[in-house]
């Protein structure tokens, strides 16, 4: 017994010293010094301002104008009084990038029809940054602004699966940096191809018809639910639109009132009303079959019902009893 207890004590001590420490320790995706370089850029370069960068090199003029015309560029300009955001805020200090770009060199390139480029490799290599580091460039400003839902981003399914802000948002695109509703489904379905196929089924939510959109149900920046739902449960999300199904009812449909997915597929189904299984087989998974007449002969008209909702039309719940005095969801 003493040996056994000593062995158990050894196992527990080992787990505490090694196992728990491994779980609690946050390991960087790169050595600290390299990670600083990923986000801060070259330590031997200086910040010179966007105007000084572009006065030497006109290669990025259009990108600069697009940013200035955007919501972010207009709000974060010198005239707004808010903290200034410019090219170097994301790309790092630019003194080395324009070093050697003299007016003479620009004029010489112009003669040959060449557009002078800066030394882009001296700036932060945003395209090849690890996903979390790339998002952190945006989050260093956006976690402090009015986008409150971004506090869920780091723990969201998108972040964990290496999706970055720039996979959905293009800050150089133009005036509106928010993904437009009519572009949303195509953007989301680039990754969620199985969902695209479900929207092609006969019964589906009208996402392809652009009557509702992914963000009506899901929060792409993260939420406390497994499927990034806007609300804390499936039922609360569904009843934003299907309010008549919310209840509470005097006669409720047992445990199904809390989870719409018990009977419905949220994106699309081969069955009417996006049911997981066609009627009457969906109901027969829980309820025994019964006759619809008192006649014992199977050949009699209406001996068996083939669609339960022909009689039980209020299947989500009812406030009225049936003819028998019990709740049968017939009213």
C-alpha cells in the first residue's frame, strides 16, 4: 500500500510539474526578437511619414488615394483629431525603403517608361506573416475602437484556423471597407464549400437569393457559441426572424423547444421546411404510429396518416387544448 501511494504521488507530481505547465505556458510562434521584427519592422529604419515616402516613389499613389478615400482614412486623418494612421502604421518605418530614390533616378526611370519602386523588402513582410501576427497589426488599433465584438476574435474559430482580417477586408479597396451584403456569401463560401452545396438544395434559407446574409445569424469576428452565432443559443438566433415560434406556449413540444436543429437543417435540406428527415418519419423517431380513425380495417379511408402536420399543424407549440382536452398541437 505504501509503495502504491508513493507511485501515485510520483505520477501526480510529474503531471503537476510538466503536464499542467505545458498546458498553461504560452509558446510564441517565433523567438521573441524575431516576433518583434515581424510586427515592428526594421529597427535600423526610421519613420519618415507617408508624404516623404510617396514624394520619392509614386508606385503606391493609387493605393494611398484609395486609403484616404476609405472610411478609415477619412476618420483617421490629421483634420479628424484622432490618432493618425498612415502607411507606416501597418508597413513599418520607411526610411530604408526610399533610400537612394533621388529625383534623378525617378527621372531616369521615367525616360525608359519604368515606374520607380521602393525597396519593399525593407518593410514588414505582411504577406508572409503568421496569421495571428498579421491580424495583430489590425488589432493594435481595432481592439480599442467601437468594434466591441473584436474582444472575441483571438478565441474565435476563424482566428484558431489561421483566418486573418485581410482575408475578408481589403483596406486599399476604396471608400467602404466593410464587406457588402451582396458580396458576403461568395466570400464566406470560398472556405465553407459544404455550406454552399446545402444552399443549392430544394429547401434552403434565401441566402443565394440575397434576401438574408451570413452575418444575420453568425458573427464572423467571434462569439461565445460554437458556430459563431449572434445570439447565445440556436433558438434565440432563429426566433429573431421566426418570432411566432418563440413561445412560451401552454403546450410545448417537449425538449424540441430549445433546439431548432433537432428537426431542421439551418442551411438547406432536400425536405420541405428544411427538415432533417421527411414526414412522417421525422415524427416517428420519437412518437409511435397511430391510426387516424377508429375503424380497425387498414383498408379504410384515412386509417394511417402520411403527414402528421395535416392534423398537428401547431407543432412548435400551442396555447389551446385539443378536442380531447390535452395539448395535441392541433390548433
